[in-house]
C-alpha cells in the first residue's frame, strides 16, 4: 500500500482512494477511479465538447 503525504500539511494519507486530505481538506491532485473521473483527468474540455455535440445532434435529429 502506497502512503502519500499532503502537499499542504504534510500529514501521511494511507487511503489510496482519498481525493482530499483528511486533516486539512486540500486536494491531493488525484482523479477518481470511475470512468468519468479518468476521462476528466485526461482532459476535461473534451468531455464538455462531446456532451454539447451529442445534444446538438439530438436536437437536429428531433427537428427532422
């Protein structure tokens, strides 16, 4: 099990799934293990571009 330390308060964090420090609440700069978390970690703007494109395509398809 890997132990990391908080970048702000320097306390050790034993939980591998923690996204925030248990002591001070600062972000540990980790992405979520879920699919959406991995996509957002790779590039958050692409998620929004794909969502907007799907909505626009659905609206065009419903007009015809």
